[in-house]
C-alpha cells in the first residue's frame, strides 16, 4: 500500500484543463522529484487544499 496515493486528480483554470486524470503512488522511503512548471504547482495545490 502506498504512503501517499492520488487518484484521478483534475484541475482546471476556468474552462482550460491543466491536470486530467493524474494518478500517483509514492511508497515509504521513495524519493520523488518533479520538474517545476504550471502543472506541478497545480498538483501541489490540489494535494494540500
């Protein structure tokens, strides 16, 4: 089982979809790096709201 699991994350700005159907599993002890960009900030904001 994942320590952090995201399923079917979506984000839109008005009518423009930015994230659509994002799935992410992070296991304990794994190191994950994201390339910075608009989609990263949208994903981060969706995780911590």
